[in-house]
């Protein structure tokens, strides 16, 4: 089926207390693995393309890959821009056809982040595309070890979350609640009380970044507290690379890229399926589809409205 946008999918997940997995794809094999895993689990899914992936392969190429697999799939698939860090990246992704966008102004001063996010939300909504933005700052574990104090310093407060949400009109909000990007070991626990307090003030889908480093038990609690979109990238990269290394060490003479590409794809698929079940989005595809087609979300929620583009 054609790609869908993330608006109704995430509202349905929020109201039904499960989360949608947003998985980063850097190449064809990973995009294919994500969509095949979602099909086998009958799950709605978000394939996301980061700034780094765009630098590697270009937004048009990655979008075309995701779109062509989505069209053959029977589950709803979103193509989302992950961490657009400047205006040009967001606009280029919008022109390429992405059905969901993120602007990340979290390294900017608060007021500037609000100003630029708001203007991009207006543009995206005029084109019928929902927008995610970030407040607080999800730190990067690859830049060195993080102390508990450092992680805490950047966490989102319920007050700034509310102000940012109301002033910008974003459709979903990425919050910093204890996770970090690019963690290779699953060891972080989230501040569940903080998520609950933010969700009380922000009645919109909340997004967790850097979930590869978060303990399963903490993820389950976070979903109950209001997290609706959960991003995984590092675990997929790990699964891919481990499979390639294994295949090549077993057969050092191997030169056919498809042989180890296939092994990598299977291993990524396995991880995506596990995550889908962890988030509770398995067997939700049909419900999400009927919700989307009814467009109930425009009537039933007080959340930021978006023009319907037929
Ligand atoms: Zn992120």
C-alpha cells in the first residue's frame, strides 16, 4: 500500500497504550528487513532516515527504496526523517516525499528552537505532513562516557515540554528522559515518573530516542507512562555488522555481496521482530489501518489539527 503519515498511527498507539517502532535504515537490506519484519508481525512501522544516512546515500534514493517496499507491503509504513538538523534538510525530505518529519533544534537556545520549529511545522502541515521535534537533549554516548548527572542535566521538564508543544504545534514530542544515542550495551533505565508528568501536560505522542541502550523492562514501563514512538538504530547496526563478520569469518573466500547482505538482512529482521513484540505493536496493523481510513483523529482529539490532504 502507499506510504502513510505518522499522525493517526501514533495517536492510535497512544490511545491504545502500545508503541510504534521507528527503525533507522541506512541501506536497502535494512529497509527491507524492517518492512518484512513488520509484515510478518502484522505491525504498523516507521522506517526512518537520519541525516547521516542522507549523507551516505541521499534522501531521494533512500526514500525510493522505502516507498517501493512499502507499496508491496500489507501493513502501514511511514517514511520518517530522523533528526533534521537544519531547515534545508527538512524541506528536501518534504520534497522527496517523506510522510513524517523531525526537526531537531535541541542544541539551540529554547526560544530559537521554538521559532524555527514553529515555522517548519506550518510548512509541513500545509503539505499534510506531521512533524516531530525535540525538547531537552538526548545525549550521545559515542562522544564519551556519560555520568548520571550529565544525563539528568539535559532531561526535559514537564513545564518546558508543555510550553514547547503549545507554542510550536508539533504532532509528536521527543523528550530526554534518561536514554542516550549510540549506546552499544542495554543498560539504561528511564525516569518513568518524569514521563508520566510530561504526558499529563502534553497530550500528544511522546518519542523516545536512543532506545537501543534501554533495558526492556524500562521500555515497557515507559510505554505505560505515555511513550508512543520508540527509535532503534544502534541495535540494528550491531546485528547487521555481526552477521557480516560471522559470514566472512566462516568463509574468507566469499566475495558475493549478496551472500553476506542476505545474512545481515536476516539478522536485522530478527532484532526488529523482537522489538515489535516488546513494544506491543504486533497484530495492530489492521486496527491502525481502519483508524487511519476513518480519519477519526480529526474529530475525537484536542490535539493539534492538521489539514486533510486527499
Ligand atoms: Zn535520536
